[in-house]
């Protein structure tokens, strides 16, 4: 399948000082492809360069070098306006306008005709559950409602390509489920999606492709299954009076509130060594051994190899 | 054209509901009542005194409004990320600047018209003035405010709200003394100072050139050629300012 978007060797630096104007490189030779009809999660820690990449795609920022190819054509000024929808991170728009007025204006800017506009606004207001506030000023809407209006404006003109910067932040679980459903529907319609998120469970549920950034560099780009299927881990549950010798060398041990010990093994070799150790120790009982499938969060943390991440990884188990 | 009209419409709808707009209007009414009360106990033609005070207040409030509303609108649009969803829908970025100018110009023109109408009503209660020259002066005030919006749009692209307001205010004030600045340079023997003041004279927008308030109500009407000159100057200056704004905005990284 041909890529709809092909980002080639993009570098970006921004001025950091007011007087001396030192420059800091925030994107180093970023390259990735987004295939037509796929849903791609663009992940990275804070400051990794996700929003900057999106701004380059939208034509809001110009890269120092590199190019963007959309549907086989080089786009020096960003994606073609009529063919993509963009939702920025935590938008709050014109406070004095109503969602109806905002969406009408933005739809007209996207070249939609008046007959379609009202019908589409009603459709999205119902689908994203903001019908009640459609004629209420945006200043009186909740953060979640504004977020959903933001999503509606990105989708209202039925774009081929949808670019969403943190679409799930600020939403309650019901709102997140609603947005997930909408995204699934858009993929079914044939749209291509690229989105960033810090809520990795949701990202895992929505995406089939993943791009992971670390400090402005791509560290992974590809199919989510290839990322998750590698290196499954095992959780061994045991009970003992005296800890088996050398067991700590093969995995991390934690005693839980039920009094049992949980040992995490990250390879078959470690798993077997731990089991052997428990069985050979008098007074130690092996309770269970379970294979744990990697989640996107585990894979993400493993890939970035952060100290802080490792804590999250352990606590998640 | 539709894109410009839509941005102008969104800008107008948002700005017309801005609380500052009503605050300034309320302040003007209060100021006007005070002036009328003072004028009624002073010697001379009360209606002319009210006219002078009123037109002066309209100009000052209009200038301040133009600076604050323009800069605030652009800065808030950037902070709220509305700018991003607007610009990403445009084929050319300059349409945003033109649309923004038209929207803000319409809001402020409406405000000036309302204040001038209210002032006219009150003047009529105290006596008669030459209405044609009054209307011409009101029209010139609108042109002056539009020029100030152009200047504010230029500086609103700076990342600092305070700096943008300060620079616009500085140009607004300096723009009222361009003749004086040039005369000062001519009186000097220093050729560098002469060139500098000469350059300032040509670069700075001449806001005093569009001021018809001094004789409004006192003379029957201003000469049509003078009005045409003011209109021509204002329009060409606004076009120049918008071109510079568009050029800067076109190249700007919207981070």
C-alpha cells in the first residue's frame, strides 16, 4: 500500500533565547510513513517533538531541512487544507462564540456549502454529545465539551487525513469511549489517522501502527503487533519462609498484601531458573506461572528505557 | 474572498461580545454626562464645548480600544489554538490578516458610530452646530482608528502582549508628531539627525493628517479635496501596513 504521508529527514530547531537567540534542535532527522486507511499513534515523552511534528505537517512551522510528501506530491507549505482535519492540543477557541457559530464559520472556511453545514453540525453534536451546549457560549462549556467541539471541527468536512494532537486528554472515561468510537468510524469510512496521546491504553485500542519518538528522534516506526509480540514476560507467584538463594538475580521480587511473592521474569531462561530455584528450596511453594502479554505502555517504557518509566512498568504489573 | 469574509465574520462576532467593548461604551457615557454637566455651568457655547470634549474622548477611547482589542484578539487566538485551526484551513495565510483587519475595523467603526451618534444627540439638546463638518470629523476618526488597527496588527505578531501594546502606543503617539519631528530635524545642523527625522517622517503613519476634529462643528464643511486626500492617504497607508503584516505572518513559524 502506498503511503499517504511520507515524512523525509525532517530537522527542526527553534530559538531559545531572547537576546542571543541560541537555537535548540528539537527534531533530528525524523522520517516515517503513514499508510492510507491506517490509524497511527505518534508517541513520545513530554518535549519529544510530537506537537512540533504536527505543526510542520500542518504548515504552521517550516522545518530547517527535509520534506513532506502527501499522496505522492511534495508539500513545501504543509498538507493541503481541504484534505486534512487538525485538532490542536487542548483547544479552547473563541470564548464568546457558541459551538454552532464556530463550527459554521470553520465549515465555510473548509469550503462546505450552507445546505450541508447545519446537517453535519447536528450530526457531530449528537455523536459527540454536545447538542445541549450547541447554542451556549464556549466560555460556559466544560473542558471536555470544548475538546469534543475541537474534534468535531477537525472531522466536519470529512477529510482524507485526520491529525489529532492529544484527542483524549481532558475527557472522562465515557467521553474517551465516545471519541474512540468516532475514531473507529472514521477509519471505517476510509480516513487515515495520525494522533498523539499519553493515554497509551486508548492508543493501543485505536491504532494499528505506532511511531515512537525520543528526544526528537524516531526510535520505532511500524506495526503495533510487531512491537507488542516481542519479548513476552512471565509472572511467577510463590510462597516461602526463606527466600531461595540467587532468585533475585533472575527477576524482580515483590511481596504483595496477600503475603505471596511475585517474581517477574523477562526471558524464558530467567523463568526456568526461578522455577528451578523455588522447587529446589525447602519450604518454598510454587503457586502459579503466568505469561503476560506486553502492553503498549510496557513496550513504550522498555523502548525509552527511562528510570521513571521502569517504576511505572513495575507498578503496572 | 469567502475565506476572508468568514474570518472577518468570526472576528466580528467574537469582538462585539467582548466585555471591554461595553466597558468603554459605559465609560464614554459617564464621561459625557460629566462633561455635559460641567459645560452647562460654564460660559460660552455649551454645545461646542461638549462637541470638543466628546470628539476628543471618542478619539482617545477609540485609539485605546483599537490597540487593546486588536492585540488581545490575536494573542488570545494564538493561546487558544484557534489560530491553528483557522490558518490550516487557508490556502494563503495573508487572508487571515485581511479578514482579521476587516472584522476588527467593522467592530470599532460600529463603536465610533454609536458614540458619535450619542454625542450628536446630546449636542442637539444644547444647541446647533454645523452637522456636515461634524459628520466629516466622525468619518475621519474612523479612518484614524483603522490606521491604528493596522499598526496594532503589525506589532500583535510579537510574542509579548506587553511589548506589542507598548510599541503600538509609541507609534500611535509618535504618529501625531511627525511634522514636529521633521521640523526638529530641519532646525538641527547634524546631517545624521536630519536624515533620521526625515526617515521617521516618511515611515511613521501620520495620524494628525487624518484629524478633522479641530474645526468640526465650527465650520460648515471641510473641503472635499481635503477629504479625498485624507481618504487616499488612509487607504494607501492601511494597504501598506497590511502588506507588511501579511509578509511577516506568511513567513512566521506559528509555534
